[in-house]
């Protein structure tokens, strides 16, 4: 298995290991068409411990996809955990349970799966898209993303084009995209020429959404 290094921060040290902050302070950003984004900077404290586990123990794999009549490498590594799969760090199970409880009045069902992306350097990225496979193509849903590692920009724009909204997503940050966001907006992680270290994105979704 490949090894991915990162520089731990003394500012991220916690005496009792990683822990979750409060969701009560989530700031909601209303978008058009019934879409919204919640952002909680630094929701996970002691994120270095989680990041180290994710980099070394997750079975990352590369994929190729057909674009413009040719096969190309997906510019990031991937892994996926179903609802019955044990997650690679116990804090992720705590996070999924906390998110399910907090958003239950709006979501009406728990978060189940955990998709993961590893952005190894600034050359790794994800193009404009919405998570519209399965029920999300016709129904409102939520995707909760917890970020570990180097800060990267998360961009959102109305589907079909328009001005984009930028979130600087850092180590331990939480972003939740809800309402019609997956159907009426798109999101992307653009490449950057800045020297950045690895970033892992953990995406919690409900059953039947990808």
C-alpha cells in the first residue's frame, strides 16, 4: 500500500484524542432554487489522528472513466464503505451518527454510506457535477462532507452555469449540501498550482444516493 505523508500541526493536538464539536453553530448559506449549504469550520478536533489513519489504512484505488471517447485516469483516489462496513476510524462512525441525529427533522432518514476521495496533491481534482445517481435525481437529499488535511476550495454554481460560490474547506471542516442542491447546483474541487499536501474528503450519504 502506498504511503502518503502529511505535516501534523501542534495546534490540532487534543489530550483525549479526536472529538466532534457542536452542530448547533452550523451556518446555513441559502442558495437559489431551494438549495442550501451548512458550514462548520473545525467541527472535528484532533483531526491529525483521523487523517493519519485514513491515509495509511483505507484501501485506496484508482479508477479510469470514459470522457470524450477515450479512457482517462480519475484525478484522485477513491474508496467506498457501505452501511454494514466498519469505518476505518471510530470517529467517523460517531460523526455519521451525530449528523443523522442533527438533520433527522429535515432529512427524515439516516446517513448510511461513506464515500471517500484522496486528493494527493494540487493536481488532483473533481470536475463540476451533482450527486444525482439514484433517488437524488428526483428528490431532495443531503450530502455531508467532512474534510481532513490540506485546505482546498469547494466551488458551487447553479446547474447550467452562473456565478460560483466558494468555500475554503479546511482540516476538520464540515460542509452539508441540502435541499435541491444536488439537482439545481453543481460543485467542484478545482486543481491548484499551490504546493498543498494530501486531503481526504469523507462524504456521508443516505441509502440509494450516490
